[in-house]
């Protein structure tokens, strides 16, 4: 009996084990299906987010917010799958499946987000690059630039001084090289009341320009990329390249003229327009969700009005503001929308964008009309001369010189018989590669135009691509077919936009994890290295180097001779006035074999009027200028009461002091 019971118990146990095994298999299968469903749900969430990102430009911060939402939904779905698996049993197989389910959101986080340590490293590296470039540029503007200060650097502060002296936007007695009422000279006007016509006012004014360009460049790049570390790195690279050569440093940080002013206008204008697109998108998103969007609508309207006002002011800078900002700015916005096949040509969206562009152009025209009204019959010879055609026979030569001008501005030197691998040849090779890549990367970006995507940030990059080619077209038109080829630095606007597009394209390829991201990073290595070398060169400039510059030594010479008012040729006139803080007033004269005559260029006619309180007037001449003057009758009719000579940097200068005004009008 016991044996029979034992057999029966064994059979029952066997059946129980079999049923338990079948139950475990069913639970395992059910758990696997649950996990698979969770993964599919997460995948669907990602797909929906990507579709939403491509559906409209009005859904904002998709690359950040949408990814966060996707991760949250994905984690929630996977956690629910894990909980359901635990409820079905406690077998080892179910536990393994639960662990796999919990690992799913971790892998997604690793794919789309850096961990804390990585973020810290990225921020530190970005901050070091940015702070280093800002520090070196600030050092140049405030200290090292004094060694490279000369007559051309005085134009901005001289225009401000003309406004301060006359009390009007334009001084009718002043002879302007060009009319730029909306520029750094506007900032310098109040500075003159505190610091006078001096280097202090000049340096503070240029620091204001530096801060404006740097701050708005950071914010503009952030609008396009959504990343502050990348914005800081991009801005640092831009600043470092502006230090490439003495002429580049002069154009950007020595004074403000339309070559650098156009870049500043484009950066500020695009930042405001990109911000407008962001706020507009938020307003539409809130409206779709049924929430109150009144504040965003008002915010959007304020930004649009600010853009209109800004374009109006830039229009006051005449043909410069129109060709280097308003036209490329409005044209790029319209062109980007017009070629977008997602919308019909006669769609409401295209019509709205066209309306904005027309408004911007109208504001620029109004600004130009206001400026013409203020000018009256005043003319600017230098500005107007640059708008002329050159002889057709010279066009091919100009076109041939264009790439060499480009490379020279970016630091490439002509080093005949110097080996590539020499101490001097290696940096030159880096500068050569960087100059070529800055020209080529915008072409690569244009070739990838359709791959940029359809979201808001891709739209911003496409607008910059259009602006670059618009500025390039204007620049090449003036250089090849006009008279801009007379000086290399007149192609700086197209170098500036090319550099910005290159930086933005690099940022896009990294943030979007594009197929060409690694190639783009490699291409940017020579540009980064070139920027580092330029910064290092400026860092090595001595603080007191200006004491050995010709302009400062001339100022010391005049101070030693005890003179206070007189004349010199252009390159030794206004610069000495600013360096001495107007304690020695030097006005421009023309010296030739015909004699000495007043030359009201970048100067006021009132400066030549005889001052009854002035006992002595001086004439400062180089050895060549003295020889030219001696060929005329001037020495016979004007006898100096004393003379002095000094050799400065290899040039013999002669100071002639008279008891009367030798250049009276």
C-alpha cells in the first residue's frame, strides 16, 4: 500500500513539475511579448517626435524638448513592462527580461545625452577656448593695438568728434571719407564728452564694438545650434581668425568701417530674426494646445518692430548698409522660403515671408532717404569712388588676384626658398590650408543644402548660406569689375560670412550627428590651429611696443619741441592729434612741388582758420616731403623761425616752426 501511495505521489509530483514548467514557459513568452511591445512603443515615440520635428518650423526646441519627452515616455513604457513581468512570476528568466527592460532607457540616454562628467569636460573645454580668444582679443584692442595705430584708425573717432563739435549728425565743415552715422562713431560721441579726442575714447569705443560682435555672435550661434558650449567655441574660433594679420586686426579692431560693420549688422539682424522665428513657433504651439499665447504674440511683435527699426538705422549708412546688410538679409530670407518645395510658390506661407522681406527693404530705403535729407549736398569722395566700374581690360587681372588677396588676409606669406617643414614654413602651411578650407566649407554646406533638414534650426543655417553667397556676389562684383581690387582688405565681408557659415555648418554636422560630422571636424583642425597661432602671435606682442611706433615717437618729438598746433601730411596728422589727446593739434596738408596747401580730408575747414591766440604754427615733414617742398616757391615766401630734426625708425623728419599760419584757407 505504501509503495502504491509512493508511486501515486511521484506521479502527482511529476505532473505538478510539468504543469509548473509549462506555466513558466507561458509566463516567459508573455514577458518577452511585453518587453517587445515596450520597445516598439518607445520606437514609435521616437518616430513620432522626428516626424513632428520635420512637420513644421513652428514647433520649437525639438532637438532638446522632444528628445526629453521621448526619453520620458520611453522610460515609462519600459518600466511598466518590467513591473508586469515581475507580477507574472519570480523565475530567473523573468528577472533577466526585467533587467533588459530596465536597461533600455539607459542606452537611449547614452545615445542622446552626455553624462555629467562629459558635460563638465565639454563646458570646460569650450570655456577655455572662448575665454582665451576673448582675452587675447581684448589685450589687442586695449593694449597691443596702440603699436599698430595710424591715420586710418582715426576715422571713426574723427566722425564722432565732428558730430560732437558741430552738435549735428553731420558737420557741414568736415570732409568725410564716407557716411556711416549708425556705427561705432555713434557710441564714441558721448565718450568724447568724458575723455576728449583721445586714445582712451577710441579704445573704449572699439571695446564696445568688440562686445557687441562677441555677445550677439554667441547668441546667434546658440539660436542655430541650441548649444552654448558650441556657441562659445564657434565665437572663439571667429575671434581668433580676425587676428590673422595686421590689416585684419585693423579692420575689425583698429577702427570701424563698412567692411567690419556689415558683419556686425548681419550677426545682430539674424539673431533677432531667428529669435523672432523661435517666439513665433512657441506662440503657434501654445495656440494648438489651447493655451493662452497672448504674451508670446506681444513678444513676437516687439521683436519684429525691433528688426524694422534696426534695418531703418542700418539704411542710414547708405549704399553700404543696403548692399552689405539689408539686401543680403532680406534676400536670403525670401530665397530660403522660395526654393523650399515643401510650400507652393503662391502659398500663404511664402506670401507672409515675402511681406516681411518687403517691409525690411522698405525700412532700409526709408533710412537711406532720412540720411540723404540730413546730408543735403554733402559728398564723400572715398565712398563714392569705390562704387565705380574699373576698365574692362583690368577685370581678368582682378579676378586672378582675388585668391591671393584672400590668402594674404588670412596670414599666408610669400616665402620663396623656404622649406615646407621649416620653423617658418609649417605655420605658413597651416595658414594656407585654413584659408582654403574657409573658402571651401561653405561650398560643401551648399552641396548638403537638402540634407540640412526642415526644422527651424536647419532653416537658420540655410538663411546664412544664402546671405554668404549674396555678400560674396556683391564683394566679387566690386572687386573684379570695380575698383575694390586696389586693396586686399575690401574682400573682408565675404571672408567674414564664409567663416561664420563654416562654423555653423560644423555645429550642425556635430549636433545632428550627420554622416559627414567626423570629416567636418577633421577639416576644421587646420582652422583651429591657425586661430591658435594667430592668438599666440598677438599674445607675444609687448605691452610697450607702441613706444617704438613711428606715430608715438613723432608725438614725443613734437612734445619735446614744445609746439601745439600745426600741419603734416595725412599719415602723420590725425593720429598724432588723437595720441596726444588733442594737446597737439595736427591738421592734414598736401605737400608737393607746387607748395603746401590745406587738404580737408577727414578734417574740418575750421581747423585751418587762423587763431589769433596761436603764436606759432609748425610743419612736420619727412625727408622726401621736404625735398618736394623745396622744389616750390613755398620756402622763399615762408621763412621758419626755427627748425629741428629727428631720425625715427630710419626716416629723417624735419620740424619747421613759423610765426604765422602757413595753410590758411
